[in-house]
C-alpha cells in the first residue's frame, strides 16, 4: 500500500516539477507532496511521539530526496540533449 502511495506521489511530483518556475518553488512543492504521501505514517497522539515523528520525518526526507534526484537527473539529461541538438 505504501509503495503505491509513494509511486503516486513521485508521479505527482514529476508533473508538479515540470510546472515549477524556480527551484525554491520546486522544493516547496516536493516537500508538500511528500508530507501528503507520508501522512498515513504520522501517528498523532501515539507514544512515544518522538518515535513516530522520526518515522514521518524520515519518510518525508526519503520521498523528497528521491524526487529531487529524479528531477535533477532528468534536467541534466535534457541539458545534454539540448547541447547535442545545438551542436556543442
């Protein structure tokens, strides 16, 4: 179930990334989408709360990092392709 949510979040992040104007907007959108995807892992009211907060934060970090890595790789590939088309 979580893999399905993570895959859907990454797909949504990819579409969102294509629409982002600046890197700060991209980072904010990715972080917001990662928080949404990780919401089922947040357990408000559970004890110890530090443990559940750490699980949630790790989930957000993992998804955000994965999405940014994929976005940066796609941007690099596009830049290389543009250089080839330009004859550089």
